[in-house]
């Protein structure tokens, strides 16, 4: 992992450790793309909060897309959060009336 500390105003990369077959690989990243088993991709990036937050984002196909994705977050314990995502069909104004 990077041992350098960013100067004030400089963005620190996300420090990650990917583990495959018990072997860790450490690296720094500006963005992490996660593909869930259902095929939905979401991105993790640094938040603007100086306390060290991250932002999770599901890329959108635009406002005219036939469907949209939403996060499904379920608490598991004080230090555990289950993250999933679902696709939903976009309804039209005619369908809502």
C-alpha cells in the first residue's frame, strides 16, 4: 500500500486489498468497479468528506432508459452491511395515472 500522505487539498487514493485464493494483492485506486452476481455494476470512489467517506454509484443509462437500478442495503450488525442492487422498469406518466 502507498505510504505517502497527501498534502492538504490533494486527493488520496482508495487503498484496497483484493484477496483471491487466500492471496492478498494490495493496490491504490481512484475508482473501484464492483460487478454483483446479478450483473449490476457499481462504482466506489472517494467522497468529498474529509473524514474519509466513499461514494457508491450505479451508472445510469440516462433518463430515457427502460429500466433503472437501485441499491438494496440491509444492516447485518453494527459493523456489517449487505449491499445488493436491483433493476426496475421505468414507468411512464401514462402508467401512473
